[in-house]
C-alpha cells in the first residue's frame, strides 16, 4: 500500500486502512472503493493523504520470474501425464479400483465419520461486512481493473494447475494470492464478481476458465450461507484446485464428442483421487481443501463418485463447490453439447436439488445472490426490450436489469443504457433468457 495525495486519487481506488474524524467517528472503512462523495468528505475533514491498496504491485508479485509459466506438454505426450505421476496405476476400471485404496482418502473419510472435521459456519459471517457497489460508483477505469484482475488470475490458474500436472511443487500462498486479488472487490461488489464468472473460453482448454469461475461462484454461495471470511477463502482455494486431476485424463477422452466407453468413463472417475494425491504430494493445504478436491463429484443421494457417499457424509465445502461446479459446467460449451443459457442452468440445479442430487440449502444460497436469472444473464422483456441482469431481488424472478436494446431493435450506446427494477415496475417481466452471443457485448456492458 502507498500514501497518495487526495488530489491525485480517482473514484474506484481502494482504501488500505480506516479513517476517523477528530471525534472518533468512522469516516471511511478499510477496503472501500472510493467515490467522489468519499473524497469530498475527507477533504472537508482536512484529510489530504490516503493509503491506497496497490493492485498493480500485487499482480507483479504473481508474475515474477520465479513463477514463470509452465507450458502443457505436446498433445501426444499429454497422454502420458498420468503414467508419469502414477506409474503404478493401471488404466480403466482396474486402475480406478486401485485408487479407491488411497490412504489419504480413507483418512479423510475416517476423520469426517468420527466428527473430527468442522464444516459448519463459525465466527463473524462474511456477508455482514459485505456491501454492494452502485452503478454510479463503477468508473470505466474500475471496470477495466476488474477485468484485468480476472485476466491475470486466469494466467496464474493455468500456471498453478499445469505445475501440479507436471509434478512440480506449488506454494499454497500462490493459490491464496489469486483469491486475495478478488477479495476487496468481492466484499464491495459481489454482482460484478458474479458477472465475471460468466466469462467463457474461446480457444483455450476450458478447464482453466472452469476452475476460476467455479471458485468465484463457490465463494458467493459460501458467503450467502453464513461462513466467515477465512472459511470463504478456504472454499475458494479448494474450488480452484477441485478439478486439477482432470489434467491427467488424456485429451482424447476429455475432448471426445461421442459417448465414452466404460474404460474411458473410469479414467474420468479417477480424477478426484488423482487430484487429491497431487495436492497432497505437491502442496501444503488444510484438510478442508482436500475434501473439496476429493468429494465435489459425490451426490446427496449417493449416486456420485468416487465413494458414493450420501449427504451427511459429504463435507459442506464440497457440497458448495458441487453446486458451483454443476452450474458453471451446464452454462459452458463442451465438445459434445452447446452451453445452456443461465436460466436453464438454474432450472436444472433446482430440479437436481428436488431429485436429491445436490444440496437444496446451497442451491437456495446460490439463488439468493444470483436470482433465477443469474447476474450477467441476457434476457428479453415482455415488451421486446433486451436487457442484462445486474442485481438480484428478494423476489427471485424480478431482478434489476440494464436495458441494452430497445423494442425496435436499436442498440443503446453505453452512455444511454438505463436500469429497470422489475420488483418496482410490475408491468414488466422477463419472458425468456437469451444466449450470450445473441447480443455483441463486453462482459462489463450494463454494469
């Protein structure tokens, strides 16, 4: 952090400490995004220098030469990654049965079954300190910085996952640093974080986007569920690592367009256990993080993998990540299917909770922040206008939207975009959710 003269500051920068009046009243808190009003108040109280968080410096620390990017192996050699890390594990079902004997997984199971693991909210709830940015506070510079944070975090996710897949040690602090990049924004502007989680890959391997987006969604679910800040961060770390084992699944299986054979399906089912082993071998993390990698693909009714454990035998951190993982996967393109529009993804989640596949509690938490039409969704209103969902309301089907296109089809310029609160304007309603590519948009348009 650094001290900066107040005349050199602009809205959107973040305070690094608290500021009080001469009588002891709090004027502005720590980790607050500055607005013109804040700056005016501080000047009137004769405060002319502020300590500001320097995100550029934080990003540079992540991109130092000590942690240069690790490239994936050439396509043919990628087939052998699993064999290089786990030479004793056979292919197909036989190898899967071998992995089920994993000692670490058994120790986690025993600790959980004996009640030696805590996975419930404790301490001050993170949501109690969370605020929500208003559109007027979001400058263009602020939105550019948020996009830059996502872009740099994505680079770091790729480096970290590739290092693990190549059998190299990773400092847990590197993973935590990715979460820290988002924490300030998350505490003050969760809607824009949820908007970021709708970023989709164009050419790159979707696993990197998937894990980062799952991390952002899982943190929102955890915060909505009453977990404290350290617990939310732990869940974010685990969500970033939850699918690392998929990098050991041969590309010809991961990107296959047709139906998987029995042996190919067992290769996929191995990944929670290989991921757990990779994390234990090359990182130092809490057991809670390990549970996320190990149990995210279990299901409430015992129909998941790897151990077919039922609801009360699944760690809550893994249950939260399940919901985020399923939603993000449903709304992303795959070689064998197109992406669902977010509304359909939510619809599927609700159905799965009713069928006893995923936790209804955490689906409700997801909806409380995201609504039935998730933040960032493109929707058509009953009068033909096209809008983007920018905030949820207590009435889940009546969010706040930014109108992007008028009923006659004319696209609004950025400075002409306007907001409508459907909980107030009862004449309007959403009639359908549209694909992201139905309107040529920047991820920040409407925010």
